[in-house]
C-alpha cells in the first residue's frame, strides 16, 4: 500500500508512521543508560542474556540516528556510547563487541568480533560531522589510528579486502568466513569516511570476488582460483556472494550484505538495480521487512554447523538463518530510497512501522521468516534507530 493512496487507509498509514516515530524516540531515551545506549530495554530477561550492555554495533547504529535527532539527551548519549567503547579498546586497537561497565569488563567474542571496530569508526565520523565536537576528536585521534591499524592488519595485501573467521560479525551464528560481503562493504565505507588509500582497489576487488559472474577475468591468479568454484556452481547470480573462502562460498542470499553494497556505492547503477529487483522479486519484506537470507542453510548442507542448532535458534527461517530483522529492514528502505525508488521505500517504511508496532510497540528483535511470529528480545534499540534513519532517508541521504 503506497502512502500516497487516498482515503482512510492513507490516513491510518500516516498515523502509524507518526506513532512509530514517537515510539522510536521514546525507546531510545528509555534505553539510554549512564554509559551509553543499551542493546535493549533492561528487563530481567534482557539482563540474563546480556542485552542490557553497550554493544559496539548496536550503539554505533543507534548513534547514527541519535545524533541526527537534535535532541540534546540523545546526542550526548551517542557521545557516551562512543567513549564507553573507546575506553575499553584493546591494546592492539580492536574495539570490543560489548562493554559491561558494572563489571568493568569488555568482551571480544569467541573468534573475535570484526564489525564492532568498523561500526565504532563509522559512528564516530558521523557524530563528529554533525556535532563538530573538537574535544572528542582530539581525545580519540590516537584511538582512531589504532583501530584503523588493527583493521589494516586484517586486510589481504593484494586484494585489499578484510579477512575473518566464521561467526565473527553481526550474524554470529552463520558460517561465513574468509572474505565476507557485509564486512567488506563496511570496510570500503570506512576507507571513504577516513580518506584511506586503496579505496578504488577495494571496490574493484570486491566486485571481482563477490560477483564472479560478470565474465571479467581477474589479473591476480589467486583471485581467479577463488572465483573458479563459485562461478561454476553458485545459484543466486543476481546477488553478491555472502562470503568467499578457498573452494567454498555462500550463495544463500545475504540481504544485509547486498543491500549495503548498493547503499554504500560498491555496486554500479546497473548491478544495484539488478540486486534490488532480485530482492524485491524474492519478497524479502514479507512477512516483515526483511528476511535476512533468501535460501536458509539446512542441516545436511556443507555449510551447516553444529553451533547453528544451539538453543534451536538458528534453524531455517529463524534468527540469522532467514528470520525477519527490522533493523535490516531499515537498510533495505535506505537502499531503495538511495536508488530513487521512493514510492517503494515509503511502502516498505509503513510495513517496517507495523513490524515495530507488534505487541503494543514492542520493537521485537526478529520475526520468524515464514509465520511472522515475534521472536527474540523486546525493546531492541537498533530497531528504533534504523526506523528513524529509514524515515530520514526518504528526504535526504543518510549514508
């Protein structure tokens, strides 16, 4: 349903959007603690599962929205989040996955968390661009250098792309490893934000590696071999591969990685349109925006891992393996808007608002990819933040 549609339906839609905006602001304020933005409302259940802590990727995403609200409390909360994470930066420069100020402890995840550092750098640059906070910029200059140095140490010297272990980014119970689409889309964006050398090389190799179907022959022989296996057997040839490793790859259809590639300028206009068209044809925003995997990994697949069945959580159409995540829905809307598909983006924004509205504006973490059942933690901060970013993107570029 397009928001321009006349009559009661249009009025109801406008009311839902306004209520979601207000609920999102209220949730961010409610979840803002002394040390920064908490991942979710600090209920007893959230505390048992550590959602009451300051997570780098959650707080980083929230900071992007908070600093744009102009609300002094939220802008200051973005600053506090960035400082909390920075003060527990590892000696080697890595930003922690999350910080527990009460325990004076920081966690870096089982095999390391690579996107925490990326999101901290992205959030900091956006915060400084809006606030012109010279004091914080000076205070963090050395920490920024160390964070960038740590990331450079994860970069392949010839391919100019980051490498990582599996289960070490936001989808931390998925078997993506080696060169990961989502992570390298963020790395390219960090290079642009910080005017780092090698931007063109990263973009060039990104397209060769994650889209080996163009028919172009890479110059680097190692890259040709990496491409060889996927080019013969991959199924989703309108999308970037979710990851590429030596002789194995992911073509389950990673929505977040593909949307970021479009939104952040890694895909050219033709490929970007093709990706958005393929995702739309797959109805990724049903039952809610959006399912994060087109073809879930099933037991028996070469990519299935034992840890994916832990707590019976990451089964097909659930959690990272094909569940609907409203925060990713926000990026879907931003990509549609950036591609000029504003009517489609407005339609998706209303669907996203209705996802957040479930159970009395519960802002559920995720929904079952087939049934639409609300799952995960309630009061998810980044759902509120990315709704606000998606809303803003209909009028002006956000990323």
